[in-house]
């Protein structure tokens, strides 16, 4: 369904965005640091698989817009471009203050932490907005099957997030120590993510 250019271009952007400091990966990092590898991996996989609900919403929404009106689809892409640029500017202005915090509380089972991560991501309205902004720019209506393209992109994002979040939870202790020794590391990650967001937003606004 996806051309090699679509797939690898999307995958590269998705990996950079997933690696940039944000609530989800910092929670996974904190969970692994405070409760151990298995708990960090379980919570991370839950967060990643929560993206499936956003994939479904994006698939239904994008396909419905294309079927109803190409103008409406173009309007969604413009709004998404502006939203991505706003996210990028916020990341570029960040002073690197994002830090992983250890997660306190009573001991919880691996499955309970998995469900907690799944639920936390699935109900996050910011992730819904991000998916509706991010996925459509990689959909090529001329290729047809826009819904399947959107679904494939969403599944790709979920799969790479599961791998990266799983690794983050597993190596959380080492990564947490590195971030504490290198306070500017998260600043540079923010700068990279901000540049990616702005570039993607501008791409949405200038392409048809």
C-alpha cells in the first residue's frame, strides 16, 4: 500500500519524534528507573499500543474527509501544518527542563501497568490531535485507498513506538543516569524534534 519513499520517510520522522523528550517516554523512563525493567517495558508497550485507537480515529476521519470533499481534506492538512509548527516552536523554545521523574506508589502488577499505559495514551486528546495532524501529510490520495494508507502509517508508528518504548523501559536505568549527567542532552533532543515538527508543518502548508 505504501511506496518505499512514503514508508521510510514516515518511519524516519516517527522515530525522531518518538525519541524526543515528551510525557510518554519520560513516564516510561521514570517507571523503569523506579520500579524495574519489566515494569518499565510493560508500561511502555501499553503507551505504544494506545496509539491503535488514534490510528482508528485518524483512518475513519481522513477517509471520510477525502470522500466528502478534497477541500475539507486540504483544510485538515493546513490546520495540521499549523499545529505541527506550533509544537515545533514550543520544542525549540524549550530550555531542556524535561526530566524523567521516578514514579512513586504501591507496587503494581506488570499487566496493571500495561493497562495503565494503554489507557493513559488512548484518552490523551493531544495524541489524537497529533495523529490527525501527522498522518495525513504522508497520505497520497492519488494512489487511492486513503484509509488503508492511513492505517498502515498508524500501525507503523505504533510498531516503532513499541520497540523504542520497550528498549527505553529496559535500559531506563542507564538512560536516566546519562540524562542526569548530561543536562543539555534533553535540550538538544528538543531542538531536533522542534526542527522536525516545523519542517513537517511547512511541508504540509506548501505542498498540495
